[in-house]
C-alpha cells in the first residue's frame, strides 16, 4: 500500500541525508543524525548503542533529546542480557516497539537477516535457539548488525519511517567506519613509508661504520628516532656469553661493557639469551618476566625490558637489542618489533662486515708489524741477506748486504755482482768481495730467492791460527817428558800423546788401532791403588786426584810415575778423563840415596851422641861447683836436642819412604805419660815455668808406648819452648767413650789463624817461632801427626794470638796389635 507522505517529512529526510553527508567520522556523524531526528522529525529522544566485538557488549555511543540533558555513553549491555537493547540487536528490521518507543537493529539491509529466522535463512547453524544467538551469531561472517537505535516518543506520522531511519543510521555508521579505516590505513601507510625511509637511510649510513661501537650507537639512535623508545639496550655475543655494551636511556648514552650486569651464558634463562637462541623476536609482558628479573629490576627502580630482537647475520646471532617505552609508556607492540627486527637484521649484516673489517684491519696491522719486525731482524743479522721475488726479480738487501755488494736497499736481480749468480742456482761456495771472504748460498721458498753471504774472513784467520797453535802444541807434546792419556769412563785409552814412544817405548797409534784399558800397563802390585785412584776421579768431577804408581814400559820394566788425574767427561771438547804421568825415576833414585845418606849419618852420630849423653849424666851425679854443673847441664841438653833432631830426621826419612813403623800392644798409657812428664820437670825448673800435670791413673789402650811418648815429648818440648818465664804449661789425660785423650796447653804467644793449617807439614816452622830464633827442624808436629794417624787417632790444635795454644791427641782404646806403617 502506498502512503502519501507530507512534504515536511520529505524535507526532514533531505535534512537527514544532508546530515549523513556532512561528517564522515562515526561519533560526529551519528550525533548530527540524532540531532536531526529530534529537531526535524519530532522524536523526543534518540540514542545509539554500537556493538563492541572485543567486549561483546552494546555500548552507548551518543544520545540527543529534548528536555533535561542526558547521556548514554556510560551505559553498556552484554549480548546475553534480557533487556530491550540486546533483544533488539537480534530483532527483525522493524525492531521492537514498546509504547511510543522504538528499539531498532542498525542493519543496512531492508531484508530480514538470517539470525532472525535461522531455521529458514541460516545455512551454518540453522538450529540456533534464541538463547544461543548472542553466543554464535556475532562470530558469523554473515552477521551484519552494527548496533541498536533507540527512538523515544516517535510522532505517529513518522512511525513508518522508523525502520528506514535505522537503515540510514547503519549506512552512516558503516560509511564512517570505512572512512576511519581508510584514514587509519593512510596513517599506517604513511608511517610505513616513513619507517622504511628511515630503515633505508639507516642501511645507507650504517655501511660506513667499520667498527662495532659506532654501528651499535647508530642502531640505538635510529630506534629512538623512529619509535621513541624510552630505553634501548644492546648486548653483543662475546665468545659463549652475552655482554651488554650500550644502553640509550631517553637522551643519555651509557657504554657498559666493562661494568654491565648483563653478562651471562647464551644458555641462561634470561629473555636476552632466549631471543639469541631462538633467533626470533620475543615480546614478553612485564608481568610474565621471570621473578628474579622482576625483583632485581624493581629493587633497582628500573622497568624490565619487554621487547627482545636478535641481531643476526643469516644463521649467526651476533647480539640482541632490547626495547621498552618506559614506566609510563605503552607496551611494545609486534608491529614495532617487526621494524626493529628489520633494522636489527640490517645491523647484523653491517656488524658482521665490521667484525670482518676489524679482523682484516688487525691482520693487516699484524702483518705490517711482522714485516717491520722481519725487516729489523734482517737489518741486524750478522749475515748479508738479499731477498728477491722470482716474478718481479726485485727485492731488498739488509745493511751487511748493502755494504758487501755496494747496493741500495731496493735491489734488482741484474744489479747483483756476477760472482754470486752460482748461489742462485743452488751452489754453495766461497767468494771474494771487497777484500773479504764470504760463504755464498741461496734458498727458494714461496716464490722468493733468499741469498745469504756469511763473512768468514775472521774464521779463516782463526783456522790458520788454530793450525799454527795445533802444530806448536803437537811439537810441545812430542818433546814433553810428561805423557798425557785420555780415558773414557770405563778406563779405556782413547788418546795418548806422541811422546809415549820415547818415554815408555809404545807406539801411540797402537792404542787407536786396538783400544785397551789403562790398568793393563800398571805394575800388578800397584793395580789396586790405580783402580782406587780411578774411582776417586769418577766420584769428583773437575777435581784433581794425585798419586804414585809404577807403570811397565815396553821392555817390561816397572818405573815410578806421579799421576795427576782430572775428570773432564762433561767438559765440551774433552769428554774424558785426563791422566798425566810424570816420570819419578830420578826423584826416587835421589830419595834412595838421601835415605841411605841420612841413615849412615844418623848411625855415625848416634855413637858419639850416646857417649856424650852418658858422660854428661855421670858428671851430673858428681859433686861439681855450680858453674861447672851448669856447663854439664848445657852439654846434656844440647846432646839430647841433637839426638831428638837425628831421630826426627830418621823418622821423616822413613815416612817419605813409606817404612814408618808403629807397633801397637796393650799398654797403660798413664805410666807412659807420667814418665815423660817427670822427664820435663827439670826443664820446667830451668825455664822457670809452672808445670801442671793431671793424668787419670788408668788409661788402657792398644798403642805403641814409645811412639806415644815421642808425640807427648814433641808437644811438651814445643810448649816449654814458647812459654815465657812465669807462664804455665798444663798436661791432662783421661779416658772417655772408647778413646784416650791427652792435651798440652801453654800460655805462649799463640799461633796466627792463617798458619794453623800448615803446622803439621814437613819442615814448616811458624813465623813467630822463626822470628824468635827458637831452635827446631820443623819435623816434630809432622812426625807426631803421622804417629797419631797410624794409631787411627787424630791430633788438633786450638789457638788464638796472645792466648797460648792447646794441642789435643785422641787415640782409640781398642784395636789389634801388630805393625802399622804410615807414609808421607
């Protein structure tokens, strides 16, 4: 049925249409529409509730009406509610009428939608009940409802236009939505273009950086410029760990590598390490961060980072960049992370190139340093060196090569002297250059010729000098009377001087043809002594060992030789034991003659000395005047001293000949010592020296009483000789721990410390003794030491200048009797 509408209604519809075209935005367009509905069509009030799919609610958008001002922006109705607004959302196009109020679904289509009659119109869920529509239909692709239009007290002439007004409202809302979507798309596109421009600019600029530090700073500053992040933190992979290197917070830059707390293995649970391992961006809400991170950052007053993007080059992760918008800023979005990821990948390629450039630079620097060091080393070499490249036949020469060849530092092959060309062909030879002799040789290595010229002029001179010295030494050895052997550690003869032929009659080359042991040439009776000397030499490297042995010459005759041996097995150039033989035949013959002379003289002197001593003792017993008695005492003292001297000469001769005799037998040395002490009482009275004797009553020992008495006599004689008048000589003897010990001390001038080691040498007299004119032959202590050592004992002296001297003798109590011999 056709209704004839008043012109005023058409005018109102025209104004509604004009209102729809005035403003494209949803809020202003719908508000203008409601104003027209109220003011032009006579509706009391009008309100619009739009559907919010995220909240699943119908939310009051705008409202307009006559009378008191009211608003619906705070009203919302869940789809599952029972009120007129939710029911009208699923109602047919004509809506729900309640008295003079209309609740109209805002749907653009005039046809009944499928959710009104699902059993007839719906193909997806035709059996959807009224209660299930709010849960199922809004998620269907065919669901086109936008909201609900509420019209209160619509004039009767306008009631027929109510569904049309709802469709017009739907068109307005949809048009506004499309406009806003286009506007937002344009905004997004503009932002995309701006970001892409900045990414491109970043890519162009970052390629200029050749080291990681400015590259990392450029990345952080670009992210700040594009997205306005509150904080950007960059951590780089160092070995197998992540280490924070930079933080850009607001406008401040902090380089943190040496003091960062961001330093942990790539396997750590930290989101930075997780992003590095997964090689993809992570967006972690603050409340989902690990508790230890939340607690730590909160205690530091720092907001946790929420966006994590790996800095990677293809399959290799080089670091991670973390971003956030600060305590009061919004959350980082995936949209932002997508661009951060693009920038991070560009930075990854540039960072890999920077690492490669840095490594190449370091290698170049190292190579340059190595070349410089090589050049310095070649420059200071004591050998002339020329290095040539085979391809270009050019090279350089060091200082000695420049001096020897007359060249500059840069060398050409054809500028080399022709004399050295054979060396480049692999020959090794001597060449004369500038009056000096060189050993020329060359090597080829890795496309290089290395020509070396070793100056051997000094070596040649030394060789000539060595040849001269060798000739001189050979001549000396051939005419020397001492034969020198070189033995190995087994005693085998490895070398002998040529003079062995005139001294012993052996062919020196015979030892080399058939090596033999040196002991084979020693007289059989002396081989044990020679073997002992050899063992001593082996045990004391570098020390000299001296002895006397008999060596059999080529005629089978034994001859005495003095042996000096030194172990030089470990000395370079020797490597053996050097043995020198000095012929003692003449000395032995002289000693024999001397011994026979001393024995003959001593024998001839003993008879008259015995007569003189006997007569002097008889005269002492006769009544004589005091003056004559002193003369007799002087005669007896001189005769006894002469007898002692003769006895000492004989004993010294026997010692030198190795025939000194000591016969030990069980003896009480106390009586021997007391008797000798009594014999010196007269001497003490004459010298006016106090003589103190302390001898234990029993001193048993295995000893030669005559020889022990001789030792004590020598010690007492020396003590009285050097003790001044008014002084004291003290003798004491005791047995202790298996030893008989006796000592003689005096209050004389003492013995200087440097003279003590020489006191027991043959014919040695102390300087103080000689300077005072004291008589003596220097044999008493020498013989006393031999007697004591023949008993297995020891004698020592303790003295300080000005404090006298003490001679102590220790003889073992035990031992077997028999003859013992001591040798000098």
